[in-house]
């Protein structure tokens, strides 16, 4: 599976992204368990709201953190997230 750059990206309806107080970090909850996320991964997934394409997610995060050159890192993470079923595309 690869990210289609023309399509929007949304978080999977079978998973839930939330702050977990006990771990002091964002996590993905799903029927089989939980995945702890680092801050970068959580920020990327928070932008997967079904209204943005890969390029729009990259632009939003580069603006938020006043940086550039994030395309490869974000794309690579989202490819893994897609394979894990955390995100989906129409």
C-alpha cells in the first residue's frame, strides 16, 4: 500500500487517537491493544482529519513548526500508518 498523493487522508474509524495520562503521551487505541506515539507521530496523525492531502499535511506541519523539508519523513511515516491500518484514504 502506498499513499495516493491526490486523495485526502483520514484517521481510521476503528482506531482512536487520544492523550493517555498514565503514559503522558498520545496513543492509538484499537480493539487489539494500544500503540504509544512520540510527539512527531501524534502531530502528523492529528492532521489526518479527512480534509487534507499529503502535501497539505506537510505544509501545515512545516508552518506550525517553522521548518521545511519534512515531506520524506511525513510520507514515510504515513506509509507505515497506512500499512498498520491507522489511516485510510477514500
